[in-house]
């Protein structure tokens, strides 16, 4: 019985006049306990930043499992400021950036040609869109102006509320610099400045089918699989209360990784009042955005209607003249 085998379904039954719970596993024996826990979502901004923006060992485990799953080259992490203000006097903070988690990683290396440091902008995103890619490119440029002597990557973990996605929408974007006069490539940044947008929901689908998982370069191990399952929690885990997910009581032996276990402890101990307030505010923002989007659509439809009426009116005028 392990976290990777738990399918997110559970049931309640009575035994010896006391409530007990059965947690269903994909294979092998199911787990029975006399209680359960509820945890918050790891993909909400506040919780994601609390887990990965304040805990070096947890963040190191996640990054090693996705970027360096074979060698675990990251041996130390230093968290950097996530808010970088723009130019003085600029309106609406146009040149500012606000990352989810920004850190400098110190790497083990085998020879002098290998990188010694890596700057990682770790982002959690809901769904894919072109604006995110534009924003990440801008972030890379701003970060390069500050950390020009280090390799820099954006690692965006993109969650889709699709339990069984048909296609992989993950992308890799490299920045290029070219000589505008000769049209010859002067410097191809290649791995130096790269944006990885990882479709974690598609990765989880492969995990369910027990297929090989290659996230960036190498096949990931069970720890990487636990992280992907952890981040996909809303896609597979049952709820009693909306936005709270049910698991067996937390025990270290249930997990391959101590750090995944600790991340779940943070979710379990999350301030429920703050979490519920954040979700309430988020729902109101989404409702407002939906209202505005509907108004935009209605406005376009009205403009099209007015255009058609004008054309019909012109046709009527022409026919009367004849």
C-alpha cells in the first residue's frame, strides 16, 4: 500500500459500532483506518508558494526529480525575491515581474565546463494560453539583466482540469539572438534560457497507465511520479467538502519521498479560514471575468448586427432608386 497506488476513492463503514474508512488501492490490499484527513489544493497560489517558496528540501526534491532525476545535481537552494519592481515612474508597474517561486540552485558538477549555478523561476499555471508564454519570455529577459552570469530557466507546471487529457500540450521555448544584418545566428541560447511548460495532467495520465515518464530529458523515478500525483490532486482525489481532498492519515511509510510527505503535512495544516477566503475571492474574480467576457461577446454580436442592418439599409436604398 502506497501513495502511488491510492486511487483517491474511499468509503465509510461501521465496525464494532465505530466508524471506519476503507481507502481503495489500484492493486493489492486496500487500506483500512478509523479516521481520514482532508487537505487543501496544492495548485492554489498561496499554498503552492507556501510549500515550494519556503522549504529548501521540498523544493530541491521537486526540482531534482524533474530536471535532474538521475544525478540529483542540485545540492543547495537559495530563495530569491519573487517581486522585482519596474522602472521608477512607469505607470501600472509595467516593467515589474512577480514570480511564484524564484531560486538559485547550486549544482554538483563533474568537470569545469558544467554549470555551477542555475536560476529557476518555478511557476504554477492553470491551463495553457499564449499570454503565459509571452509573460515567461519577458520574465527571462528581466532575470537575465540581473543574473547574466548564470543559466536561467522557467519551469511552468501547467494543471488542466482534465482527468484524462487526449494530447500533451507541454512545450519547450528557447530564446535566440540573431545578427539582423547578415541574418546569421550569432548566439543560440539553447539550454541557457529555456521555458519549459510541463503538462502535468498529461504526465499523470501516463503515470496511471504505468508508461515511462520523460518530463524534460530523462525518465523520472518514483519520487518524481509522487510529485506529479501530488500536484494533480484535484484531478483524481475524492472530496467530502468542495476543494478539500480526502486521504488516509499521514504516515511516512505511505510515501517514497519524505519531502512529498512533508508537503502533504503543510496542506493538512493550512489555515482553513485564509484558504476559504482566498477561494471565495477567486470565485468572485472568475465570475467578474466571465461577466466581462460575456459583455465583450455581446458587444461584438451587436456590432455585427448593426453592420448587417447598415448593409441591408444600403441595399434597400439602391433598390428604391432603381
